[in-house]
C-alpha cells in the first residue's frame, strides 16, 4: 500500500479494475490496451502483493517482455518504486546494457525480470536456464513485437503452471498466430466502447449521460414485499426478455429458484462462474431459450448484452457510474426501459445520485396484487390489536395524526440497493471504506 502511495496512483481506472479481476482467474489473457492506460497496475499488483507477504526473495516469479527498451526501463522503474518498501527488486535486460553484468544479474534469480526479447533470449541461451517458479509471463505492447520465435523460445523455458498475458493496442494476423502458439484458450479483456450521445450538452461536464429517449421508472416497495413486487411486475411483461441486476450471487440464485418454481424460464450468472458455464448460460438467454437473465455481482460493462426488452434493478447500484452503464445498455437500443425497485431503506442517499443524473425516474404504481396483500396484512394486525383477553375493547383510540409533509413526500431521486430483510442483496450497513486505489486493493486483498 505504501508503494501505491509512492507512485501517486489515486484510483484504479475501470480497465485496470477489469484487468485485476481477470488476472485473479489465473487464465491466459489478451488485454486490449495502450501503455497510456497503465495496464501494469491491473496485471502486476496482485503478484507484487503476494511477493510482499513472502519472506523468500530469491527465484524469478514474473517475466515481462517489453516491446522496446524504453518501455522496459519504465516498467522496471515502476516496479522498483512500488516494491521498494517490501524489498521487491526487478532486473532490466536491454541491448544497450553490459552483457556480462546482465548475465550475472540474471543468474542471481531476480524476483521480476523486465527485458526486450532479443537480449533475454541471448542471456537464457548462454545460461541454459529453465524457470520453474514463474507465475506470470507478460508480453507488453505485443503489437510491437517482431521476433515472435524469440518470445516462443522464452515461453518454452517456463515450466509448470504459469499465466501468460499479452497486452496490445491493436489486433493483427501475426498476433493471432502468436496467441495460438503461446496462449492456452485466452480470455479477451477490453472495455466496450459506448455509443456517443447525440446531444452536445452531454459532451462534457463530466456528469453521467442519460439519453432522452430512455424510459426510466421506479416502484415504491413496501417492507418485505420486494419479491412479490418483482413477480407481479413480471406477470405484466410476459413477452419481454428481461435482465435483472442484483447485488449478490446469493440473491441471483435465490430469484432463479423462485422464477423456476413459477414456471418462468431463467438463468443466473455471476462473477464466480467458470467461462464455459457463463458462456452456456448467457447463450441460452441471447438465443431466446430463456426469458430472464439474473445477474449477480457483475457490472453491466462485463456483460456482452445483445438484446432485452427491459432492465430491472432488483438491487439498484450504489454508484451512479454503474447505473449509467445499465442505462447505456438501454440507450444503445438493447432494452426499451429500465425500472428500479425501491424499498423504504433506499431513500436516504437518493438526492446525491439524482443530482448527478440531472433528473429522476418516473414512479410506477405498486401492482394491485401486492397492494391487496399488504392491505390484508395490515387488516389482520388491526383485528388482533382490537381484542384484549378475548373481549373487544369498547374504547376507541383517538384518530391518528396525518403524516407530516416530509413523510408524505414522494421519492424524487434515484434509488440504490440496501438491506430489505432477506429480499435484497445486502447484509446490513457496512463500515465506510477508504476510497481510491488504496481502498479498492485493500478490499480485494482481505
């Protein structure tokens, strides 16, 4: 964490977060990025954190092949700066350095090797070296690599389980061939480019942009009625294909079981599914084999959504940026409307989010069946309270005062997810956590 402060990285970008999460899966990756986006923050932080907790400081654990010597030196300096407090050292090998001195440094087994492919190949050939502990091999700026046989030769010297990662700003036939030779079923990591809004005013004040043609709604949900409200709402949308966002995997799986019991076709996806299962379930939705897609603990940006008639926020996102991403899915023509289910506990932080958006969604009346259910419950409670010891109370209570204007006021803000008994995706109030990159990585390293 001290290293993160030293390098003055205030907060991870969406792409850096996405890379970081993808690296956790331990699969081979192809990352679509430029060096200006500093992808190393995403692909190296996890390993450097692991090394900082280990007492052992010998044996190479990562090899980074740079597209040119300038990039290699920059990466070497960054690793030195971020690993200084934990005594994590890297060695840089480029053609302009002394060969014999570099050979000696290589034989000492630096934790991280940063090099150009030509010089590292020559050094490894001289030392006849084999790497048994390397956990990551990264080809940075792969689009600049000309000597792919050298990369393959280096890769062949890495024995054992190793995650191989390519970063590239653009695709090419040579790069595709290299992926086939060196990577094993790689996953593509990229940020989908969103459709540019037509309005000039949307160009720049930095606020989230919601297109004018987007239809936004919310429903005020009584206590313990979120599931019944959802089901009643879905009953009116029989022909729609619906994406339902929840804040947790547990909630998504629970709703899946409820939908299946009511004979609705559905699948659930979340961030812990393996790629094959995720693909199989997602394709069932996109091929219209199922009508409902339940999404747990996944950003809208991580879902290659092709079509849907409706997006439902069962748990509304805590961040305005995530609401914007879901709204952009709708704005791109992938759904016709977005609706949020709002319980009583959701109202306190609404103003801040609504100010960011510029306006609020339109309220939709509570479904009739839910209203009747709530009225019946309230009626039963009143009936029980009117009896004392088996006799009816003859005294009438004074009429209750009408609620103040403040409590009668309708919601004019965008909701966010909170704990609504056991029906939402939260587990109660959490302590405030540090924001920025320190808070992000601290949370992930717990």
